[in-house]
C-alpha cells in the first residue's frame, strides 16, 4: 500500500437516491476508519439532512444549492424516492446542475488546504465530475453502487452494445459465456424501439461514456463472487475495476445487532414495525435455519392478490416466518395496516399457532438475517438485500421486481446456485400451491434446500475471506480498497 498520510482529503458525490447514498456513506466510513482521511460528502440540502439523521458524525457533509422547481420537479423533491416514473429522468438531468457548485467546493478546498483533494469519488451517473476533478488538478474515481452483473447489464443497455438475442426473449453479450443470458426487460424493449433517441439514453450514454474516462471504477461486490462479470467489465471499461464490497456496516459482521439496526433504521427515515429485541427474542426460541424471512426492500410492494396467494402458501407450508408487510400496490404506502389485505383470519391463526411474526413496514433486516434461526430469505433481489443475505450464508427465494433485480436473480440462480426464482415482476400471477411447494423445497432439511444452504455458506466464506484484514494475506476487497 502506498503510504498516504492521514491528512488526505477525499470528496464524494453520490446520486440523489437512497440506494446510492447508503453505499456511499458506508464507503466513506470504511475509508475514514481505515485510513483516517477526511471525507467530504456533498449533495443537495434535503439529502444532506437525511445523511445527518444517520448519525454518522465522522463524515463532513456539505450542502450544494439545488432548486427542484427549476428542473420541473415537484416542490422539495431532491431524491428519486416517491418520484413517479415519468418524472424520474428529470432528477437525473437535474443532477448535472451540481457541476458548478462542485467546482466551487473544490476551489474552496484548494484555497484552504493549499492543494487539491486526493481524489473525487463520484457516482457512475455523474460523468461530468471527471472533467471537474481534472481541471482542479486531481483525479476522479467512479463508484458503481451495484454488483458486477447489474453493472454490466446496465452498461450494455445504455450504451446500446450489440446483444445476441435468443427466441426466449433473453440476451447475451459478446465476451460473456453463452450460457449467461439476461432477461429482456420492459425498459430494454423501450430503449430498443427508441433506438438511442429517447430522453433516457440522451442522459445516460454521455454520463457513462465520461465516467469511463475515470482513473478507475469501484464496484460494490467481491472478486471471488462475480469473477466473470468483473472480467467483462474490465475488458469493456479499459480502466481498473476494484471490487471493494460488500459495503455492509461493520457491526453486522461483528454480529453486534444493536448498532446495525440503528444504522438501517434510518435508511429511508423509516420506523421499524417491531423492535430489534422483540424479533431476536422470537428468533431465539426457534430451531436453526427454521425461519423464512420475507421482505421486498425499501421501495417495492406487491398487489393484494399476490399478498393473499403468498399468505395462503406460507400458512399451508407451516414454515415459520418473519414477514415485513406493507400496504399493497394501489394503497397509500403510509397508511394503516388492514387485515383484509390478507386471507380471512390469517393474522390470528398464525399468531395462535406461533407460526410467525408480521412486521409492519420496516424490520431490522440485518439482525434477522444474521440470526442462526433464519434459514432463507424471500427477496426482491435488491443488491443490498442480496449481499446482506449472502454474507450470512442465507439462501434466497427470488421475486425480482424492478431495476437490475432480474439480472441479480439470474446470477444467484444460474451462476451461484444459492437461489430459486418464485416469480418475476409486479404483474405476475402466483398461486398459493406454488408458493407452498417452493417454500417447502427451500426450507427442507435435505435435497435442494440443503444444497442451496451449503452453497450459500460457501459464498459467505468467500465474502468473509475477501474482507479479512488479519495477517499477511489480506482479503481481495481490502486489497482493492487499499489500491
Ligand atoms: N431494509 C430494512 N428493513 C426492511 C426493508 C429493507 O432494513 O424492512 C434494508 C435492507 O437491509 C437493505 C435495504 O433496506 O439494506 C434495501 O436495499 P435493497 O438494495 O435490497 O433494495 P431497494 O430498497 O433499494 O429496492
């Protein structure tokens, strides 16, 4: 490792979305704690307010001026959260207006410290930051907050790379083994029709092209977990790609549940529907690997019909569960819980039989996944959920819904063998019978379930090894971070 002194300064620029702010914050803490560097994280006022609420006091937070009305956004909108899909592109476009304030921030640092910061770490969507960093006499490192498969699928999509398509509406990319096929999403079909002339491509293509001129790219994954996708990225991007993940709060790995819960409680300003203590106390009463944890992340929910089918299959299976339940599609997400979302009497029956816990809105996910009684995770395959689950050796039942989740799910099923896919998309029809069968298979002590748990445990070992800081031979993620 090159001997930098602890008075180095790094400036970080995350995209204004929770899925980006959180890994950026974790990266900032990781660098600060390991190297002692000063880290300045800059974003718009409301995002800075949110970052402040996470109680991470060691990171310097700086507000960049931003007026949502000037960008055709609803009042006080500075984050992708709760923004209707047809307005989403506006916030990405608006992020370009941060260029001038970032330039100003960097000049102030140069003036005060007599030299530029060591580097600028910017979101992969902030391609403009490469030029700004260079003009201030420093370098830019781009940070892709997803895993490598999600990253390559997105890059190939936005950059209109030639895809080889199969009849089953899947695509593969030159340079990837033929067996790796990605699903063609509605977004993909839309872009194909628009042929690069749509407002999405007009924003993302130039930003990603500019980001490819960074000094290198940080990726929130592990070398030994996604080797093929990382090799593809390196060949395509032609810059170093450093897999530095997974960026989990270190508290999780130390199994110190209270601080992990504290960190995540604030993720989207959400209040947990049940305390960490209560969840843990219930899990303590159960046998190892006997509980199914169900959650669809911080933004997604399912329809009422899907919820009923899921509940009936779950009840029929008799498998123990913790289910994070939130209002179904079409209902006010901040509204009160209504028993009619579920089959008649479901809540009472499962409570009496002590079959499970229904947690309203938000659960301490990390604490649940790291408990020995948790045997599988029914998940939408958001990247944070995936890495949290795998780091604890918990296999997955996938129900990808949006963004790059279907790509993550494919990788988990086909390349890693740690997941089975229940269904895909928000419109899909599921039947209680299918749910029951799949849950029984995965939670079974033998057969497929046992095999998945064994593979998930192996992946957890690889992740642990990648994050090892002890002894001569440091883990790959730690080495990548040092580099
Ligand atoms: N999460 C949580 N409790 C919940 C739901 C989600 O703590 O009830 C956390 C979870 O641990 C993860 C994040 O929220 O860190 C969800 O991120 P992910 O990338 O999985 O999905 P997204 O919410 O971005 O779709």
